[in-house]
C-alpha cells in the first residue's frame, strides 16, 4: 500500500502526464474523431484563417490539425501535460504554424494577445474559486478587444467527476456571470458527447466576444 500511495500523482501536472501515459488519446473520455462543435462555433463567430488562435488544454486534441487543413497560420496549443504535447508534436512534426506551450493555465502569463481563445473542458476542472479567478484574469489579458472566447464545460446535468477529479458544472447563464462585462456571449450550444466507451456526457458551450 505504501508503494501505491507513493505512486499517486502529487500535482495537476503529474495527474495529467500520468493520464496521457496510461492510455492512447483515442481511449480517453474526451476524445473526438472530429471537433464538430468547436469548428461550427469558429465559423459562427467568423474567425478568419489569419487569426491568432490559442487552444487551451488542447494537448493531444486534433483541433489543431483541422485548423491547419482550413489554412490557419498562427495556432498555439497550451497544455499542462508535457506528455500530451509530445503526442501532438509527434503527430504534427515541426509545423511552423503551431506553437506548443507547456504551462498551467492558472499561472501562465501570456506575452501576446489572441483573436480566439478555445477551451474545451479545462475550465470545469478548476473547482477552487481562486483558480477560477486566475483563469478568468488570464483569459481577459490574453484575448484582444473584439476577439472571441469559445468555452465548453460540463453542463448542470453533466458528470460530477472526470478523469478521477471533481469538476464544476455550468449553464450558459453561469458562464455569462463569470465572464462579466468583459465578454458578451454571442452563441450558446448544448452537446451530448459520447465517450469512446459509449457514455453520454452533457456539455455547455458558449462563444463570447471580448469588449475590452
């Protein structure tokens, strides 16, 4: 038992590195063959292919592949897990149009501003109010005025835990209150995501325009 306890992850970084080393990306609950809702919302808000895009928590996600196929030329992928980013690097090679950023979103300090912030299922893992506020502060500083944030979380009837961790659940109104007057929600979607093992997960999606 002592050895088992010692092997448990001791930080968020350790937890996510262990998760990506334990299973192939296609076996993880959040895997999507195609990021349909993400692409639909990117189209809905009119983000152009020359926009600066950051995919927060995008580690091993294939959204970046789809954006490259669409001609996007300035894509950043940020993830807390070096193991997840290594999967993307192995898949993408040395794509000049993609920057991989290894950082924890709640302590990251952006050095530039983006036209689009995309987050599918990072924010809902932040269950402490202080971490939620840090995330929102980073979001506000990272998105240029007139830019967009697309955020997906578990909905109020979604799972209470994911990947062995507790999560916070949100409706569109909840996210609107958190975004405050810094963002105006312009699109709302619901999604029933089916995991690779056939489990249904309910998501809330919002696209919001930065006012400042």
